[in-house]
C-alpha cells in the first residue's frame, strides 16, 4: 500500500534518499557528540562495565561463554554483554568510546527506520520526519546516553533489521515456493533472515517479544496483506497463512518470555503481589500509558527514575482511562479510512506491554527508556495524521483525489509541512541537547532527578553515593537522610549511611544501620561485607570473619569481601589462606590496587621478597599516590639490600603523606645505612614528633646523637 508521495525509481530520487539519510545521521551525531566526554554513572554501569570483571576482560572464549550462561543484572541478554566486552577490548574503561558505540547504533537505527518506512510506504518525507523524531526526541536520550542501556539501541537495531527482512519477504508473497525458483528462494531467505534477526534482538533485550504482533499490524498497513487476504474469492481462507507464518516468531517470543521471567525472579528483580497488588499495577499501567503520551508530546521534567507511588489518586486513574478510551474510540472511527491510525496506536500499546508494570520489575513507575521502540508507533500516527490534515486529502469513491496543494506538498514538501516538521525537529534537537547535559556525571543526573520528581528516594541515595565517593561525607549523609525520610525501609540508603558513619569512626552507629539493612535484605552481600569491616574495627574479629564468609557465600565474586577476608586471616597469622583470598580478589577485580598491596604484605611476611616487590609495584602502577604501599615497597627493597632504591620510595611516601611516622623512621634507618647520620637524625626526630611514644625512633635518635 505505497503512497504516491513521490516516485522513487530515478537516480535523482536515489541521491535525494542518500542525502536525507546523511543529513539525519550527521544531525544526530552532532546532537549526541557531547556524550563522548561523559563518564560512567553510578546506576547500573557498575554491573554492566566498571565493576564487571568478565566484561572488562574483553572478548574471549571464557567471557563469551559467561555472556550466554549468566543471569547477571537479572537479565539474559548475551549479545548485550558481548557488545560491552568488545567495547572494553577496544576502549578499556574510557567511557567516551562506550558512549559513542551507543550513539552509532542509535544513528543506524534512525537510518534503518527511515529506509524501512520508505520501502513500505514510498512516502519519503513522512518517513524522514518519523525517523527524525526517533533520532532527536529527548525521550530517547536515556537509551543512548546511558551505557547500561546499550540493550535498547542494540535490540532495536536487530528489530528493524528483522522488520526490513520481513518486508522483503512480504513483497514476494505471490511467488510460489518451487525449489528451482530464485525469487522463491530469496523469499524464504528473507523470511528466515527476519526470524534470525528477531532471535538476535531477543538476545539483546527480551522486550522485543511482541514483535510478531507488530508484523501483523504491518500486514494490515502499509503492506496491505490483510486487505488482500480478505478480498473475494476465498475470503478469510488466505488469512490463515498470514497467521501461521508468525508461529516460528511466536515460539521465539514464548521461549524468551519464560527465560526472562525465570532469570528475573532468580535475580530478585520481580516484585511479589504482596508488595505491589495487581490492582495497583493496573492503575499504574493506565496512568503510565497516559504519561508516556504526554511526555512524547511535551517532553518536560524527564528523569532517570520515576518512583512508583503504590496507588495513584482516583482522578489520575479515571482521567487516564478516559483519555485512552477516547483515543481508542477515535482511532476505531477514523481507522478504516486512515489505517495508519490503528497501526500506530496498537504499535505503541503492544510494544509497551512487556514493560508496562503488570509484572513489576524494579522500583520505577515508568521509564523514558521503555519508549525507545514504542514511540515509533506514536510518531507514525502523528506524522501521517498531521500530513493528512495539512494536505486536506479528499476522497471520492474510496480513492484519494489530490488537490494541486497536495501535489506540491508531495513533490517538493512545500507549504506548511516543512515549517511544522522543521520547527518540531529543531525543538527536539535543542531539548535533547539540553537533556544530554544531565547525563554528564552522576551528580548532575541525580540532582536533576530530585528536582523534577517527588519522593525520589533512590535519586537522593545515589546522589549521596556520588558525593561520598568525592569526599563530601557530610553532604552525602544529608542526602541519605532525605532518602530514608521518604522510605525508611530502603536498604541501600541504610547501608550507605552506615558506610558514611564508619568513615567517621562511628562504628557502633554504623553497625546499627547495617543490621537494619540486613533485616530488610538478609541476602545482601555488600551489607554483610560492610558489617564485617565495622565489626573488625571494634575488635570483633571472629564475627567479622563470619560476615565476610557470608558475603562470599551470597556472592562468590565479591572482590572486596575476598580482600577483607584476606586481611582478617593475615592478622590471625593464616598467611596461606590470606594469600588465596587476595588472589581471588584480584581475579574478580584486576585493577584492585589494595588487594595487590595486601598480597605484597603477605609475601613480605613470608620473606618472598621478589613476589612482594612485584605486587607492590603493580599496586603503585594502579594507584601511584598510595603512601603506605610506597613505604612497604621501600621496606622490601631495604631488606634486599637495595637501600638507595628504598630511600626513593620512603621519600615518595613522605611526599604523599608527611604525617606518617613509620615512613620517617624507615627513611632514617635507610639513611643511617648510607652513612647520612645528620639526615637520619632529622627523620628520627620527626617520627618522634608525630608519635611521641615511638620507642624505636627515640632509641635510634639517641644512638645517632651520641
């Protein structure tokens, strides 16, 4: 059912299509280029990249096998993991490269959407406007600017490839499938290419499970296969093959749905009905659909998280239901003459179903990222609808009668069409460019979220986490308290508040917060690890060991728990066990400077000095400003008789931390061995000043002076 907007067969048309695609790609790249200077954010990026040793190891047999076996992050999406692994192999942990990969997928998706719509409809300019809205709408910034949402852009890439292959298959619908017919072979190849791309899309993000439903919609419009199947003779008889051909796609959807539910339940991501009843979920589904429409039309106050309210006010639910019923009624009335209306509307609703919240995953009521694919339906509805209004299409005997104004619009896209489209796309460019700035770092992202939403306890907590990591403990604790004021049962905020108190050496208070968090989430490995640290700090070493072991039982790949358990074992003299734990910590976190340093300490106690020195050097490569490791490396070198080398490391340790009495004492001893008694005495004296009861420093100072 091609539009006669323009003929697409000439060379000039091919050049025009290429020019439109190029303009779309370049504009999108310019709008999103600032993300190349953005960092990772403290929201899922740790699970997906920065804290994931499997991903950081790059593409390889072991990491690839892990990608297909794991349910990490409560998802089974192996191709998404492979894409992150490839990024780490190419860019390491330089965030800009990861961001640009997502941008290039988004550009590819935008161009693919244009080409697929153009092939189905023949309407170049309307297809271009839909693709432009998809490329530039600020509602899509989250999917592109957030590294963890690679699954959105990757799955949609395969989705559009699948649709494109399906269109090629549908165009050859009249070809008989004789084995010697090249066209029939191409038709079968296109069908299975569509099926394969669908499978790859599901392995990127299972939200695509409703794609078979979308293919049925496209059969209705613009492909016109349903209308042809219902035409006499044999009315309805030709409809059955259209449904049967979707069965292989439906099988993939069913398998993906089962796997997803199992993985998400196992990962604890699915809320039970006792926590969020079905009635509350249905209320939120209705309100969220209405809000998605609103944010598509007026994308203001966009947030990385919209907290779930539990229950919405009655007026919100009733108003949303009336809106949806009104739109549906209008689509039903007008849809026979304008088939793009039901197709666009049902595309939007159908592709939203997996994430609408009837099966609640996470704590959000809705999410911008969930509109990445569904928004295409609304854009089709809006652009084709507005186009018809501007063109003022008249009909006579069921066929379009084009006015002179319409022909001008169709041939040259003149009149009000380009004005409206241009203004809309420019507005989207500006709004997206502004929205992208909030994704530059975690502070901007979560501070903005607290400003544009209410009761956003997760945003306050994550803002506090960022501030804590940047040395702003008091501000961080204030944000944690705001989070707990909203949701006193939020375990992450309780854990983070405990960590902040422990940093202030208020261990008793910290332990109280950790215990409250564990009453809510007894299987939270991070809290058990932190509680172990606090217990160890108040001398309860056996209880600390138990907490570390519990953390590792819950999460065997918890690098910090391995490191902390190693330290506790070393303090008990169990050096062999400690060494094993430090090795495990490094295996799961290869850039773990503290674990390398601690392993060096264990080797030094065992007089394995060469191995100790190698570990200290690796620790300093990763963290050159670690004064204690500089001091410890100096000790190992001094014990090997490499005194001048030791002196340089002691001096570096003092440069980094001039208040370290041990470094001054060790430097004094090394200088004494080199015969520099005056300089040695000065450092012994400084060690005594910093630590008046330092008996060894006092003894050496007296010996040097006499």
